[in-house]
C-alpha cells in the first residue's frame, strides 16, 4: 500500500473519532472493521486502491462495523438518512422501487439508477436491489459525484460500496433480534467458519415482518396498507488456491411479500374550492386514510450467484468476476380511473355492461361512507365534476369498483462479468485496466382491468369474458447488451501532491419488443394499447455511447490539512418507455386540452459534468476533524419520471429535462468533547435551476426535481463504562430535510383534463376553471429524531430505540400528475418504539 507508508504521520491524530462519525469512519476494502478498529490507520478504497482518508480527493461517507451496530443501520433507506446531501424514496409503490438523490441528481423511476451498488467488489445490476439486505455488513462507503470511470455503470450521481463479512481462520458468529410496535419483528444471524486449510464459509440469514403504520378502513381496519414480510439467506465461500490465487463465491436468495401502492390522492384545483375547499389542498396538510376495496399485494423474489477470482502476480493483481441475477416483482392494487368515469357507462360488450353495473351497485351501497375529501358518493357516480345532489366521482384507490384494478410485473435477469488488472506495488505510480460486459433481459408490464367485484387476476391479459377483463395493457421485453472498457492512472508527484486520471467508455445496445396481443378494450372498443392504432407495434433498437473521464488531484497544505479537487463526466443510458406512451399523451392531452407536452417512446441518455473542490483537515491534536466541499454540476437531458392519469387509465413514462445546473456546499465536522463523548454534524445546501426544458418550456427557472434545498444532520454519542465488563451507550441522530419539489412543474398553473371537459359539460364552464395550481405540491421541511440507549458488553448488547421519536408527520413522496389536477402522495414512517438484543461469539 504505497500511500500508507508515505503518510502514516497524518493518521494518528486524524483517526480519533473514526468510530463515531460516518463521514470520517474509513476502513480498507477487503479488511473487516474488526481487523482495523483498534488501529490509528484509517484506510479507504474510494479509487479502488488503499489510501488514507485525508488523501482521498473526494467526499466519502463511510459506516464502520461499530457504526452499523450502534445505529442499527442495515438498508439504504437507513444509512442515507445519516448522510449529508443524499435523500431517498423507497417502497412507496413497491419494494423494489428505490430512488436515491445525491446532490441534485436523481434516479428516475422506470429508468436506470443514478447510483452504482458494489458489494464485495461486484457491481449489482438491478435497481430493485438498492434497498435490500446485503448480508452481514462490515462496511459501507458512499461516494458522491460521478463514479462511472472507477466503479462502473449507473454511477452518475455516486456509488454505494459495501463490504460483507469475509470468512477467517477462526469460527465466529452472532445473532440479533428486535421487537417493536405494530408487530414489527426482526431477526438476523450469521456463522463464519474455516473449512480446511485456506478456506472458509459464511452463512447468514435474516427475517423481518411488520403490520405497518396504516390501516384500511373500508376493509375493517385490516393491516394491508404497508405490511411486509421478508426473509433472505446468504452464503459466501472463500478459498486460497496456492499462495497467489483466491476464489470468492457467493449466493443469495430473498423473498418478500406485502402491500403496494401506499398512496392517497390530493387535488390542486383552486376554482373547484368553492364547492369543497379540499379540491385545493396543500399536500403537506393531507390527512391520510385508506379505503381501497382491493387488498394490494407485492411479491418479490431475488436469486443471485457470483464468483470472483483474484490472482497476485509479482507487480500486478488480476481480478475477474461473473454475476447472475434474477429479480422478479409483481403487484396488484386498486386502480386510478374513478375521476374520469372509465367504467361508469354501459357499452356494447358484456364486459363494459358488467363493469358499469358493478360500479353503480357499489356506489349505491356506499352512500354516506366517509371517504377522503373532496370525494363524495351520492346516488350515482356523476362523471368529471362535483355534483352534491346526485353524487360525484372521487379519487383513485377508492372503495367502489369504479376505478378498476391494476396488475404490474417487472421480471429481470442479468448476466455480467468484469476482468481487471491493477498494479500492486508501493511506488509512486498506480494503474488499472479492464473490461466489462452485461446482458439484461427485462419484462415490464402494466395491466389495467375492470373491477367486477371478483378481485384481481394476476396475469397481464384477461379476455372480455373473464372476471377481471383487461382494458389497457403496456407490456414489453427489453434486452440490453453493455460493453465497456476502462483504465486509470494515479501518480504521486511528491509526498503531499498526487494526481489521477480515469477513463471509461460504455456502449449500451438496447432493443424492445411489444408483448401486447392485438386486442380491443372491452370497455371502449379501442385498441388495448394506443400504439396499436395502426396495427402491431414494431420492434425498436437504439445504441447509447459515452466516454466518462474523471480527473482528480490532492495537495497537502500542511500535515493536517489537504486540498482536493476532482472533475468527471456522469452517464446514464437512455431507453424505451412502454410502446404506445407517446400516442396516449398526444391524443389525451396535446390534442384534447391544447398542451404541448413532449414524451417519446425513446428517452434520451443523461450526461453530467461535475466539479468538486474542498479541504479536509483536523485540529486540536485530532480532536476536531472536518471536510468542506463545494460542487458544481451541469446536467444534460436529465431523466424524469412522469405519471399521467385520465379516462385512458394510468401511464408511467420517463421524459427528459434538457439542461439543469446544480451547485452547492457541504460541511462535515465532528469533535471529541471528552473521551467517550462525541458530537458530530453535517450540512448540505444545494441550489439548482432548470435552464432548458423542451418537454415543458414553462418550467425553465424551476429547481431540479427530487432535490432537497438542504439537509442537516446532527448527532451525539456517549460510550461510558459503568462496570468492568460493559458500557452504557447512548446515541441520538437528528436529520432535517429541506423543502423538496418532486417534479419540474412547481410554482406553476396549467390546464388539466377538467379544463377540456368542463366547456362541454352541462355546466358549460370556461376551460380555465379546470386549471390546476401546482404551488401546493412542494414537500415541506421535516426533521426526524432517532434515539438509541443500551448496554454493550464485549460480545452482547441490549438496546432500547425510538425511531422518529417526536412522531414527525412528513411525506415520503409526491408524484405530481399535472394534467390530472392533483398528486399521488405517500406518507413517511411514524414513531415506533422497540428493543434489540444481540450476541456474538
């Protein structure tokens, strides 16, 4: 480790607080935290080489084994909350739905992730794995800014690098169980053992279950809104084949079942507020209640297996790995079409008559039922507008059959491999070169059906004579081949000055084939997919390419202060929306209400140019440490998830925002007040501006979607001996997340489907009465306090914890459906008390 020898003099003072602040707790890549926690040498692998924290020319947040244990962190949605400048949306629609935003760059739903996930040196390929358990954790590093040149595909915003327990030459193990409110139980355990000379095995498992925070009032207060049960098993076998070769084989299986689509609707129609003030609602003031007549389900299974071979030559190390991954997801839920009366009118087919009769029957039965405002059920479902005499339509996910059903699948199989040759000497020059391949085979389907009161049939197409006839279907097979070559070189010009250059070139060849049969909607008689208006949907192909350089430098100003800077290009491939998406948007919005929305069946690649500069240092003989950084990023064709709702049903697409500028400041600092008592904090402030947006030109000047104005983390930890064999451990973490817009449309007013419907209705109102004001769709700032207090011995702990101690009510996500005139909103977690017990041997 060439850098370590030249800079050991810096490490002693700088390492004092490594076990207490994630921003400064750094460990070597293939070494466990246990092996290093008593050492003053703090090593990171941010550039895929071992180097000291003070010399890393980038912002890095790392969680050691002690940190993970004392915070209870296991998954991405937990450690993200402890990281400045990073936010997450997870599990609002389904378990695999995770979007991480790092410094203003977000992973758009239905597109590729912007954050790479690397576990034990292997790049994961499916975004659904971002918030899964990854085994027995020993270290987590969060790297901010473009990391594609070093860590590979989908690292435009950053990378999450995880190390799990590697078997050693002694037997060890552990178990941890916890119990909390809402029948929330967790259990995990592992055992690591040698299995002969130079070989070892780790077996691990986990089980989690919860009833969730919310109940369905229509279904008798059943626990079917956010309940979940998940279990997983992991195995890792490592063997030394001679003095120079190591084989590392892993396998993993996980199974999840629970609920999905944890949303309410909120309307933003100010001119309707005279009839009912709830038609113009601030999303932050919404009282959440659930009334769906369909029990939502979510099933996810994951299987993956990998093998990595490492061979040490005299002056270089060869690493090669291969990964197979299969993640299958499916969900069923209530539909979204009630407001536009899709299933209200009898038609010419038995299916449409049955759907209409079912809708009218359930509406009559529910007269006076207390629904979320402004919904109101009278004698009949009156389409489109509020009618307090006869009745009215109502929001999505209601108790009647008028909104239909939905069934969605995402089934993805990946095969990937990488070969890398890297220097392993201790001279001033370090280098690496390699190649990567990936094949993705993905089926995605969204099926809407008429609710005849007989539940959801879990298949994409059901004919008109079935109990759940399909009225709209998007279903496509996506096949992708990725080829990449990469190289990097780092040179230590002097003990206090080094520079680095990394390059990666990606080619993504994408194909899409429609899986929708030629059929008509049994309700309307139109094609089941609008893209079939002129026959079968043809296959499409598109290739996306990008060169991703990254340049970095470090200069040691003093023994305790380093200046660093880096610049890089981020890349996220373009892709295909479900075929027929562009036709739906054009017919239902541009032609009907006069909008000029640009949505394409092919969305463009996203690229970014990011610059970061900052200082890392220590003071007071290492009792105080800090990292101050500024950054500036220009994004071209930022990918954005959009959701459309209307008489056609629902539509999920990815669009592009042409140009976005992002800049900000970030500070991490911590201090040891006295031995055993540490305080720490971080703040990130991000400013952003949309510079060009052909899809929605009126949004120029608005902020980058999903980007909090600021994040502030404050915390304290006390480790106090109260007996010779155990300590009192107390930890508090407070996270304040600033105001956040979730769409490019923000403080704007625009037409909705109601604007097109009202002039032709019985009321003959002018179109502007149906316009929406989206200024009430920004999530307010919110703060969450987590507290843990317990006793900790050498190999055991008993801990009481409170998540969201102050019971802060906040929004997890706001999906703004502009032309629907409202939003689909999901609540954050409520307060939960519990106790945890752990034992290691």
